[in-house]
C-alpha cells in the first residue's frame, strides 16, 4: 500500500479525504511536517513510496515547499490540488517537481480512482526515481515491446508489395514526397517523426477556402470557420501552417484561438478537397497508416496504444487532467479507432480524450488482443472521413 499524505488546510477537502477508502490518508499542515509524517508511515507500512496531495496556495510559497519536498522525498509522487492554474504557473510547478494535477473539488470517487491507478502502476511510477527527475518516466512492459517487434517485422515483410505499389501510385498522381512526416508526441511525452504515406497535395494549405463549410462539428462551426478564414488570408511564407490528420490552423491564429481549441482540440472534415484520389483510397483502407510499422519497429510506437498527437494538440490535452493518456505508448490502432469504426471521426474531442485516458490506465495483453481483433474485422471505414 502506498502512503498518502495531504498537505493543506481546506476543511472541506480534509473531510472528503477522510472518506477515501482505497488508502489511509495522513494529514500535515506545514510542508516540513510531511517528512516526519512520511517517516512514520514508512515505518508502519515498510514502504517508502508516498503520494503527496498538495493544496495550491500562492505560487512563491508553493515553489519553496515543493522544491524542499522533492529534495527530501525523491520517491514521492506530488499531485497539485488546484481550483485554477494558468500556463505560466503550470510551467513553474512542473519545474519545481509536481508530477500531476487534480481539481481541488474532485469527488471522493475521482480521488480514489487516481490513488488506485498509482497503486496499480507503482512499479512504473516509482522506478529509478532521483531528485533530479521532474516528470515521471513510464516503461513499456517487456511483453508489449516483444510483441511489437515480432508483429512489425513480419508485417513489413508480408506487406512489402503493398508498400511498393502505393509508393508508385503516389508518385504517378502528384508531385511531392512519398512519405509524410510530422512531429508527434507519444509515451512519456516523447517527440518522434510520425510516418504516413502522403495522401494530400503538397499545396494543401492553399486549398483552405475550399473546405471552410465542411467542418463536421456543427456546434463549433461558426468559430471554426472564423479560424479557417483568418488562416486562409495569411501568407504561408510569413506564417507556419499546422496540419495534422484532422486539424489545420496557422501558428499565429492558434495563439489567439486557445479558448475554442480547449473545448475541441479536433476539427474533422468530410470530403476534404486537399486529399488526392490515391489518398482517398489508401485512407479508406488505412493503407496510409502502414509506414507506422517502421515507427513500431524503431520503438517510437506500439501496435496498440493512443493516437500520437501533434505537439500543439498534446499541449492542449495536458492543460487539464489528461496526463494519464501519456502513460501508454502511441499506437497504430487503439480504443477510439475501433469504437464505431468509420463513425469514429464523429466522436467528440472529449469522448476521444476519455477513451485515451481509459486505455492509459488499464491497458493489458488481453485488451490489446481484443483491440487488434476488432481492428482486423472492421478496418474498412463505412464513411469517407
């Protein structure tokens, strides 16, 4: 059992924590008292690992306390309990040693779920911790890596004719490279070059005006169209266009549209005119995803995992309590890809996010095999998304 210590004075929060049954919570009101309480708990349980639930106060006071706790308790897992936190504060808290955040008004069920998750993953969370580590490093299980190597090696050999024919078709239809590369974020927030067969024209950014009215998310349509209009009028040489599988926006406009994107980090288009004829075919049958087998063999990804996100989408999803999705590796297929396959493009951003978090918390060999079987039996999308 992991020792849990609450550092704070909020009476309502203290009362809630007393009702948590998954762990016996100890209490401290001063940060130096945490060391004493931790030693007593370690003596009673024989376990030095501890979770510290830290109530947010003023940032200067908090940074001093957190830095002290991180130096004295390098094996501790620090969770910041905050009502609100902005980006600059978040950076400061992470730098001082905070590992995770939760809302201060989290329910007993939410707190218990978080503590149970840490208990299940303690061998990963507390492995090789040092005082210099500020963000946890999650290790992919040996069984998962072994399966990835065997699967990707065999698949690359068997599918080599498909690779060759696809490459020829792409070159014959339009100018440009065969591969599409983009920076993506995987497990541990590791950044890597994500590979796909190119399915779009290389001047995709110039076609923005053609799909202003094709946004599937009608509840965000007016705001999204405003983004696209602004992006379309910008000179691509003066601004960088950020293009992912299902999102496109200019880098400058992104900074002024954070509020919209926080509500919905995905924009999906129907009948996207940027896509080539070959691109439509290889997307329909998921052939465009096959180069990711190379990513899997290299160790960037796994066969099953969470969708690897572009940097700006990953940043948006770590602005809240979605960090658990990054305990799992990036994957060729995953929970939301097989959830209503073909209709998955119409899952809301929050639904996708929750499926990613669920997989990160619960993945296992049995779940991976189930997802692979569902992928093999439903890989042809029913809709052109």
